[in-house]
């Protein structure tokens, strides 16, 4: 899943197909091994400067006027700093995320174009998105305000990485350690609840007009399916990222389970070709995820995984 394009094609909803005669498996992929923090600059000193995804070097400090233009970082920062320190957050988080109410008096800003609105908040730190173009990034950095881009987020591993990075950046490493421990505990709990259950094959997919987009290995949707106890059939077939699929490719996958966004099930099963897949036939399953939690590759992913797990593996 991507950060600022959460409402874009890839993140706004990739789909997972639920097949007819559910194919049950006993083997399941292990969670990916964590990678070193790419922002740490090789130092364990909490005061050492941090290098962001664009090569900008920013010194950690107890910043008091933080503006976040990154929807995933919005919620991480909300958990890491006092409310009055987070003076601005992305418009998407306030207006579209189910937990937008958490931001209280934080001003919603559109990082794609409202640079003047960002500067009007007089920030002492701006947390950027990977999707802000270089010209706007340069405009921000030329003002002398520290700008930090955490980089692309793709699920649990990168969320844990960015909790550690952002908590160091804003001078709250202890809060970061507690948040990371809580997140890891919830992930372990979800994994444990389905460890001894048979997993159905399935895929995550969305539809936009006549275009079908998957969400599989190397994205947060891989974590979503794993924590829900679904074997990712697309990954098993060697697909990665957010592949655009033809109707014929979807039919060839013919998974026993489809996971998709709210309202997309009828569209998928009404398609003259995709509607023939096992998930759309008697005995198959198409599970629709409501809300925008599944489009959040950070903390919101846990909410989506709990919802999906309860539907795939009811108590």
C-alpha cells in the first residue's frame, strides 16, 4: 500500500477473490524478516541526524509545530506527540479515514498543492509523503523548515520501521518503543488465532471501470491476508505489488476467496468474464471490507485484518 495515494487506484482498493469450493491449505507464508532501518544512518545515538527517503538529513528535536502531509505518518504522530504539537495533517486523514476525529484542532492540508497553507501554519517540522513532487519539496526546504519523507509504507514491517524513525525524529523514542510493542503484540495475536486453522486460498483485488488491480506480495495487502488467515494465491503465482490484471488472468487464477472494497462485489460478479470465477459461483465467497482501514498500510491495517479475520475464520 502506498502512503499518500491511499485514495488512488492501488491503495483505494485491491481485491481478493473468494472461490467456490474453498481450497484449504496447511502451509502458510511466514511474516517477512525485518530489515534494518534505512533512516538510521548507521547510528544508535538517539540524537544523531536522520536521513530520509530522499536523502535529506534532519536532526531529531522535540518539535512543537509539526505538519504531516503523509496519511500514514498522521496516525503515527498522533500516537507519539501531544495534540497541540501536531498542527496540521493530511486532508485524507481528516475527511476520509474513519478515525479522522482523532485530530481535533489539527488543520487539514493537501500536501499535493497547498504549500502556502502549510507554511501559514508556521511549522518547525514537515513530514512529507513520497508522492509530493520534487518541485514542491524544494519549495518547502528552501524556507528553511526541516522536511522529512519517511518513504513508502507497505505494511507491518515498514510501519514498525517508521515508528522507530519518527519517534526518534520528534524526540519521543520511549513512546515509540511502547507503540511498536503494542503493534507487534496485536500482530502476534492475530497470527496466533489462525495458526492452527486451515487457510483458504484467496486474492485481494479491486475494480475501476474495466480495470482490475491486485494487491499482493510487497504490499500491505500481503500482511492483511496473512493476518486474516488467507493464503495469498496471487503471491503463490509469482505476482507482486499492485498488478493490473486482465479479466482472463483473474479467471485463470480462479481463487476460492475474493476480498474487495465495499460495493465492488456486485460489480466483479456481474462482469461477463470475472463473474465466472469460483468466488462468484454457488458456494464461493466475496468479502467486502467497509470503510478505509484497508487503505491504510499503517495502524489502520490492524483494524482491517481483525475485520477480515472474523469473516474468514468466525469464532
